[in-house]
């Protein structure tokens, strides 16, 4: 046996030394930190919440091309956008996907709802889209393109979460439009 070697030393290789194990751990940590940094930089743009100025109902009414009360007859996702980040992740449906809304008008407050064949919103409230319930009754504040959003003032009249503010807003719209309930 060669001097300075112990039994089993001939089986050890340079890759089994403590130095190389530390190097592998450092490389793994660097890779993980790089991935965390990448996701921290890349994802915030798609995960920001809806942000718009809370306007008084009078201004929302003035800015809208159409304001009317309607029942939602159907809603369907159109032009779905799919984003694939990596083979490791599932495909993600964008919160900005559009929904086409068919409605049955009840009462016009501003403009003629019959001019609009459909309304459109984005799929998710994160992107300022209106949550649409088929069979729900809404007051729609619509721009000239037929778009509705949380920012425009659109709201669901009859929902469990509604409170007195919904009634107050509806009453204010009635007043602004000069409409009375028969």
C-alpha cells in the first residue's frame, strides 16, 4: 500500500470530495435564486389588480355612451388567449380574455340599448372585468365599443353581496335619467 493512503482511498474520486458537494449546492442555490428573480420580474405585470379612480355615479353616467338595465341571457368566452411559460408549467388562461354578453334590455337610462347586439367585458376582475351571472340583473354603463368594466360603473342589481349602496346608486341613475318606476 502506498504511503499516506488508507484502505478504500483508491475508491474515492475528486467528485466525491466535500469541495465538489459544496460547489453543487452553490450551483443549485444560484439556479433557484435566478428562477425566483426571473418570476419576480416577469409575473407582476400579469398579476396586478384592477386599478381605476372611483368616480361618482354622476361622472360615470356622463362618461358612458349607454346606460341601461338588463337581464343577462348568456355569456361566452371568446378569443381565448393561452400563455405557455415553460414545459414545466400548465398553460394559463389570461385574465384579459373577453366575454361576449347577450342581454335582454329592461329599461334605457341613456342611449338606446337596441343599438348594441352584444356587450363585452374581460374575464376577470383583476383586469377590471365585470363578474357576469347568467340570469342576473345589471345596470350597464357602456362605452361606444360595447365594453363594460368595473371602472365604467356597471354593477349587478340583484346579488347576495349587494347592500344599500347598490340601491342608492340605482336611485341616483333613475334621478339622472329622469326615469320613474311605473
